[in-house]
């Protein structure tokens, strides 16, 4: 925390000609507290002609994505922001491919399942580039409101790290919310799904 404040202080006073005084407060707020989450309310949902998803990447990024198309069981989500963030998920919300994030991935073969099982994923990490194999153990349970909860424990052999992803699936077998770690250089990704059926 102190390091972040020190970086802001040094950046501000070492390059005063680059940062306006009015910009100091918003920049400081973003560094200390993160980016504000995109708000989803009933008015926004009613105004949308398609299904949408909110994505939060750690505390640094928040986007509203629109479902562009569904092809062979893959869901293509895209932001309308200048960055043009694109995320491809399977029908249960597992992120299989990303574009225009700080670091991106591409899962070569989708072996994800809603039943308890062990599986392997081959994943291409981008920015920086690496091809890794992930072992995954998927377990399932049900919440008190009868939603399916999938927990996916991922172990990355090459980079010697592990993490847990969580998927909450409704009675229509559509995701409600997911929390996923997909790349060692990205924070946890939370996705909230709002489907127009």
C-alpha cells in the first residue's frame, strides 16, 4: 500500500507537466481502491436487446459485454469499449479464449464437464507466450436455492501454481456467476451473466 502511494507521489512530482492537478485525485483513487464496477440495474437490463455479462478483472478493470453470437456451443461476448475486449466461453461460463486483455489465453480443447471428474487442458498463454498443460479436478454440489455449484481445482505443472475456479449454474444449465483465474498475470475474473431467453 505504501509502495503504491510512493509511486503516485513520485510520478506526480517528477512529471508535473504530464499530470494535471485535477487528475491526481481520480488516479490516486483508482490505484488505492480500484476501478468502479459496472453497475447492472433493471433499467439497463430492460434496455438491452441481447444477453449481457459483466466482467471484473481483479480491482483494475470492469466491462459490460454483449453476447454477439453462439456457435457450436461457444458463446462470444464483446465489450463496446475502445479496447474491444472479447471473451469466448462454453455454455457453462468457462472462459476458453480472450482477446484484448493485458494477458490472454486460448484453451486448445474444452474438456470441461458438469459432472465430477479429472481432466486435462492444453492452454496457450499469451502476453507472455507459453504452452502449458493444466490438470483439473471438477466437483459439484448444490446451493440452498438449488443452483449447481461447480468447483474446478486447477494445477499448472509447468509454472507450479494452482487455483480454484467456481461456477454457479441455474436450472436451465446457464451460468449465473463465475470466478476464474485464467492467467498468472491476471487477477481473478468475476463474470455475472444476464441471459435473455
